[in-house]
C-alpha cells in the first residue's frame, strides 16, 4: 500500500500529497525544426508531506527534483497524476481558485538575487503577495511587512532599501519573509542554501527550523547536499531520472541506506575531518547521470550501479551482458517498483526502496559497508514533528 495512504488512514490527511504524478516536456516542431524527443522529467512519483514535517528531496542535477517542487504548487501543470492539499484534490481546480490556494503553499527559490526585482525596494517585494491576493490594507500592511522582516532577522527600517544593498544571506531572508507574508501552511524550499557560504547556510537552516517550530509549517526541502538535508529533515526521498528510488526516515537513510544510488550519493558527501578524508575511498558511482530523453530499460540506474555488478559476479541469478558489463537480467529488463522495506516510521508508513537487490543489513555489500565507515555519521537528536 502507498505510504501516504497508510498515513492518511491513521490520522489527519497529509498537508501535501502527490499521487502518481508525472510531467513530460516536449519541444514543439516548427517550420524549420522537428519536434523534440519527449523528456519525462517526473515519472509517476507519489509522496506525502505531513503537518509539521520536513521532507527532504535529494538527487543529482537532472533528477527532476526541482520540477517536482514546481508541480507541488502547480507552477508546472502535471501531465498525469493528482495533487492534494489537506486531503482535497486540486489537480483540476481552475487557475483562479488555485491562485487562492497558493496562500497555503509558498516557494523559496534557490537564487536569492534572481528572485527579487532589483528596481523594487524589499518592502514592496515582501508586500507584493498581499497585494496580488487582494489582502493589502494600507493601514495594517506596513506593520505586517515589518513583522515578517523582524521574524527572519531583518531590520524593518531597511524596508526602503534595494536588493543590491544586502548580502546573499540577507537576500535569502528577504525571500523567506516574502513567502511567509501570507501565513502559509507549506513551504517548498528549492535549494535554499546552495548559493550561500557554509557559515551563512547554518544561519538560514537555524532560521527555517525556528520558524517551523513557531508556525508549525510543513517543508519540502529540495537539495543536492545530503549533509544539509540531514540536519533539517524528518524523512528523505531520493530521486533519480524522474523516479523515487528510496524514501526513508532520516536516521535509516544515513545509517542503513537501501538503494545503491543512495550509497553512491553518501560516498560523495564531503568529510570535514582531514584524517578521515585521507582514509576515505573514491566515490562508487560510475559515470554521469543519464538523459531523461533516453531512459535505460529496466532499472534506470543499472548503467552506473556497482551493486548490480557485484550481484551478477556472485552468481545465483540470471545474467546478461550490457556492453562490457555482466548484469542481472532483472536489472536490465524489469523496472523495480517502490516497495516497503523496514519498520514503520513516525508518520505511519514504512521505509521504501525501488531496487531488485537492495542493500539490506542481511546482504550488505562490502562497498556499502566501507562507505558507511567512511562517513561515520553519529546519531543526532530526533526532530519532533511540529504538529498542533
């Protein structure tokens, strides 16, 4: 059973839910140009974000995670599937009604400078959502702007300044303030700290966690840096070429990863300790991420998968050659479904993996064991759900 469905039956509906959601982009043909090959950026993804929860979404560039974030707000329309907000299906609601529902779902963009109009003062930028939604009151509006500026650590007296007069971290605080103006229930955070220095990243992460505690918000936190995601997420979803390949609680994913792709991502996480860095082995992923215009048959990770090669070399499973590699036939022919694997999580579902030969504790490869020894993540304090 789908994890989100299990959770829905156990209590209140998810704050945000995507059901079998896909998005296909096709370049239209013209008088002197052929139609392009369809690009399946997101392919049948189902996930749910519960009230007060942070769901981390990770993957390499080109995995489809940013497109999925835009699908969650219907900034990009899905080719198929459904979008539910607080249990209500909003997939087909008219644009005017969806515009009103966006009061509950706001987005913080990756580039804090590119998302702000350089010709407009930050006070006007922060106030703009109120005006767009017809909620601006000349009497109370300035106090509302000053309040959210104070909330994110900005001096309200600077409302008449322009974006270029602020640092990168301050500009990201402006973007967060603008997203909070409408008192949303859900924030989609698209790489919110990737353009910032490490010291500033920590400040923004601490700010987001404090706001979540105070306002009981739900976050979809999109990132490629697993070290950052670890500190903010209750659960983490891993995407590869438009598909979810693993969905697990934070501690499970970092201490007992199931999918070879997750192990590969962990093997590339930077290590601060110089002595550990000298001992670490090379990242285990082979080659670059594939193209969404030419998705491999079977498991779409098999051209880069160390685990498939180890299983094939160990014998006991039907194998076939793919180029120079000997691989399990199942990996070449059958696309693995996302299935439950492990104990139930705090949100009522179970950890899930889409792999024919996952890295379970009973059959963990030496490669995965070495990666986990290299990164050596100690346990960190649990993150309570910020539900009412």
